[in-house]
C-alpha cells in the first residue's frame, strides 16, 4: 500500500432484507452499520463512504445519529444509481488512495481492523482470511495453538463462507498470492476451504482493472481472474459474518466471549458473572452507556452506606446485599456492556477505576462517623481512618504514576504481566499464585458483605480499615514489581 496505514473505507449497505443480516439489524445493542463505523473510527479510519440504495438515506442518517458522538471520522452517503462497479470506481478515483471495502453484514471489531489498516498490498488487493483454522470433512478444524475463545466465531462453520485453495493441506497459513488459489475459484459453504472474512484492502488501480462487477463477490472473482488478489491471514481478532437468520445463541456466545474479562478474580468469574451476564445484555439492548452504570454503582454505594446510619440489624443486611450487588455484579456489568457495545474508552476506564476505589471508601467514611458517634466520640475511629487513608493515597498515587509510565491503564493487566515475568519456577511464586485468588478485590468485597450480615458495625469498620491497610501494602509491593517489570522489559527488548 502507498500509505503508512489505510485511512479510507467503503461500506456496502445494500442488504435490506429482513433476515437478521441487514445493515440496520441490531446485535449487541448496536446496528451492524453503526458497529462498523465505531470500529473503523477506533482503528484510525478517517473517511468513510456508505453506499446504499435510493430511499435509505434518511434511515441511515437517523441511525448514525445515535453514535455520532463516538465517531472520530467523516462519513458520507452515496446512492447506487448505476452499476456497483461504476459507483465504486468513481469514489476510488476521487480518493486516489487505498481503502477497505466490505458489506454491512459483518460484525467487525477494532482488533481486526487495526490489523487490516496496516496491510500493504502494493498494486493488488488483499482479502482477509482467518488463520490456523480450516473447514474440512464438514467441521472447523483448528491448529493446536488456536486460542480457544475465538472458536465461538466458528460455532456454525457450515453457515460461514469459505474459499477453496489449491492443495489446502500444504498451505501453512502464510500470506499467499493468486497463484495459490484454485483456478476454479469460488465461494463455498459446504466444501473444504479456508474461512474468508469478506473484507478487502484494495487500491483504486485494482478496482479499475477489475472491470465490471455487480456485487462484492463478483469483485473478488474478477480480481482473482486478473491475478490481482492476495490473501492475508489474521488471528486472535474478533469478527463474525452475520449469516441470514443467525441464531440468537451464536450472537450471544460471540459477544459474551468478547465481554468476559479473563483477568478478573476467580470469585467474580465463577459467581458474579452468572448474574452480570443477563444484565449486561439487557443493558446493551437498552443502549445504556457504561459510564451510566458506573455512576449507578456510585449512587448505590452511597445508598447502601446510608443504611449503616440506621441502628438495626436489618439495615446492616440491606447494606450487605445492596453493596455486594453494586460492587460485585454491577461492577462487571459496566465493563461487559462496554465491550459488548464496543464502547470502551480511556476516559471510561479511568472513571471505572475511581468508582472501584470508592466502593470501599464510602462505607468506610460513613462507618467512621457512625462508630465515632455511637462510641461516645472515641478518637480511635477518626484517627485510624485518617492514618489509613493518608497512607493509602500517597502510595496509590505513586503506584498509578509508575503504572502509567510503564504503559498500563489497568492494574489487572499489569498484574498478569508481573506474574508472567515471575514465572512458575520459585516456591514463592507458586505460593503467591495459589493464595492470590483469595485476596483479590472481588472476594474481599464478598468477605466484607458476609461479615456485615452479623450486624456488628465496629467489626465491619475494623475489617474495612484492615482492607485499606492491605491495599496500601499491596500498593508498595506493586511499586516494587513495576520497577522490576520495566527493567525486565528493557532487558528482554535488548
């Protein structure tokens, strides 16, 4: 490709049926077209032209309006008033640069498009295919090192399109040229072949050389006939062609694999996720923004903590239930909804971290006041809180500063890299990995909720104070490990 990266894209919003694969079909709380635009924007695309049939302009404009604030690109609509090849040619000549081209029947994701915009094809066109998996003997067969969670894409492989390659068994998933593709090139649903992702990176000259074509499939065949097509294999990226009448289960499984956070605590993954999954999909269908859920968490923390001011056992039970729901279940929902709707952002991640820290802070401050008053103004409670909070804030600001300098936005991902660095060799490492799940934030939240059920406020106060002290100690350990991690990366890079 001529550019360092592709900045233009063309979407064919021509599928107007009613089989679940049309451009305005809603999956995961977003229409297929809107999801594509957001993903293109996140991958660095700056200019998009949407080709549509006459009479659909207003419908598409109204549809895009709901995600306009999330787009960092310019888009325009073009009406198909002649043969498709002529319309695409005219736009390509005006752009005079390489661009992505695909139908609006595909759930594309930034993980895939970030790879696609960096592809260099010279004067040819590149068709993307999925790596390390083939369709043979009626089923999808993946390589041993294929990442398991991505197998959900191929839950119904017979429904996805394949292309036939000459000597399929000898193709070791390398980027291949037209000479490797079978001369009798065609798309297939039942025959053996590799899975095509139905996305092209193409040059204006290749479009012009292809001649006349009536649809996306025709363009690919023309490019192949003129020896202008090469294949590029990608792996560990999210993508799914929405085939006609796709099952709700397949869509749900696909989005849940994207949404499920594997670096979460074990208790959160095994217990909290059972409650968060239906809620996250419900919030996604309603179009609820993740930051709205984070704000709702904060409100519930305050509401739950106000029950601590009531001198009754039932109030402590109410606190425990509301607080556990907010800190355990709703805390997962904001991230899961963001990933389902492709709504992740740096600002949202920072807000989520702030809310996570407040889940312990709000009840701790309320209990400090309540215990101070109920004890006859015993200074041990406010002094303990002041010492714990001051020490914690000093340490956490230092930790966050070092973490950002090391290139991390999340403690969880940083912790995963630290454990990779430490390896499995030493007894201390094995011990740390064994006990770690019992002290992560999700399980500590559960411990405190259970203790609150006993109705003893001072006990909950001292447990919360101990929790703050524990987090401060972990912060110190994290600062030390960050320095080791940075040094390890420099040594490894060298």
